[in-house]
C-alpha cells in the first residue's frame, strides 16, 4: 500500500506509466493497421499464388494420389499433405489439429477446380477433392512452439530492460525536482543561507538558479532590515537617556511619574527589539552555565514582581540546569508580565509552576478572559496582537511571546499555548536542561 502511494506520488512513475500506456495504444493501432493491410494483401495477392502453387502439387500427386510422391514432395517443400479416401487415411503431419474444428471457405480455382480455404491463427490450409479422395495441404510452420516461446521471453526481457532504462532516464531528468523541493523547504523553514545545488543547465536548472537568486535577495533584505533596526535601536538610547535626565527636573510629580513610565516602556521595547535581533542571528551565542532554576525564578519575582499576586510551585530539591541565565530570566519576566496584564484585578493569583522531567517545564497560568482559537497559532509571531486596534490597555507591543519562543528554540525547546475564552490561558515552555 505504501509502495502504491509512493508510486502514485512519484512524477517519474506517472510519466513512465503515461509512456507505457501511450506505447500500448500506438502498438494496438499499428498492429491493427498492419494486420488489416497484411490480411488484405494476403487475400488479394499472396493467396492466389499459394492456391496456384498447391494446384501444381495436386497434379503431381495424380489420381488416385500417389503416397510416395506426396511424401517426397512434403520432404522437399514446406507443406504438409493429408489424404483421406477409400482405404486411405494418410498424413505427413500427424500432429495437425483435427480438420473439423477449422472453418473452410469455398473458392474457385483454375481449370474449374473448387477449393476450400481456412486460415486459423498461424495455420493456412487448402482442401480439395481428386475423385473420391480428399486432399488437404497445410503450409508448414518454420519455427517450433518452444522457439517462439524463447523469442517471446527474450522480447519480454528486452521490453522490461527498455522500461527500466526509461525509468532511470526519467528519474535523472527529474532529479533536480527533489533537490528543489528540499531547498525550498529549508529556505521556508528559515535557513536563508541554504542553496539548491545542481549542475543542470536545462529548465529545471534555471528554476533552481532563480530560487537561489530569490533567496539571496530575501537574505539581503532581511539583513538590511536587521541592521537598520539595530542601528535605530542603538541611536534611540542616547535621546532616551537625555530625556530621563530632563524628566527629573520636572517639578510636577504626576507628570514626572507619567514620563518615567513612558520612558521605561520605550527602553523595554528597545531592549526587546535588540534581544530579538540578537537571537535571530544565525551566529547567536548563548552564555550557558549551570544554575538552579528555582533561584533564577526567585530573582525574577523579587526584581520584577515584588508585589504581584503570584502562586509558585517549585521542585522540592534543587534542580540545576545548563542555560543562559539572562535569557531564561527574560523569558520568565515576559511570561509573568503577560499573565498579570490579563488577570482581572483582585482575581485569583497567577500560577507559576516549574517541573523537571526529561525536559525543564515552565508553566504560567492565569484566569483572564482567554484568547479566541483563531489567534492562538499566531501569538508567538512578532508584533502580533489579538486586538486589531492595538490599544495599550489591551496588551504590549506583540514582542513578548515571540521573544519567549526564540529563547526557547535557542535552548532546543518549544512553547505551547492553551486558552479557552472565559477560563484563562496556560503557556507552557519546554527546554532542554543540558
């Protein structure tokens, strides 16, 4: 079943099948045409000569037929003779099929003689009467059945060989298709430095070269975008620093606090942008070392959420993981920040659970309004917001979960999100602890 499915999917196999069907149809058409032409030619040209030829043999036999002459003629000529009549039932071909099984058609020969002719597959027979004797002539086969079987077997073997060579040739012709498919999948998966390797100079080679050129252009555009984003982010830090100094000179406390909040948001956005681009680089280097995961989580809670309503569930024994501590702390910060933002004020606490199994499992759960199913698949994409109006009160900039995803992937892990409207959201991160 799998082989049939694979063959039905294979372009080479389908093309070969098309060639085979086309060949069979051409063979049927040519065979039918040749058979009709040969049959017509035989009946109109060859058959009269054969009949005339057999009339001469009949005259040589005499009346009554001379059996010794018949035997001598059968040895010299490719014809079998059967004679039946009063006291005679003689034949030079004892293996001949019984004559009553064959249908004969009466024809008029020269000198007023009448003949009955039969053609059955490869057999040609002519039956006539000489007095009280019935004489049947059959043109003898030049090849035996076993010889024809060998010829047929050799022909079948040659046909299979030709089909195999055709299949290999078709596979070679379409070999770049598999390379193009693999290359496109790698480029689509984010490996923009992947290229399709082919030495072909035909249409498929040109297609592969076009895809490579497209990948080059995309890679250059993304690199230019990345460099521009990094440059802008770095350049924004200086005016923000000056703005913070100027903010401290503002006398009105309410205005000063609002400015401080806005500047902190801008600094956070710039830091997330920089961190995102660093982790997106194919040359990203993680500063991994051994840390107690419980200690990393407590540092995040004390530094970022000292007053937040968070319920923690940590392993009882100390669990050491080999991770980039600053990136894991950033991941925890973003997960908790998202969960707190969407938790109703005065509602149940946000739950942070850390478990150590084969993988390090970090789970953050809240009892917020939940997320519609159509948005869940896109939540870890950059700048994606379920709220199309992008109001500040309904969320951040759309980088938090995206940053969590690339941090998890940089550690050989993944992130999953489960949510039901009205019940809350659970975000689970799985990371290789070694």
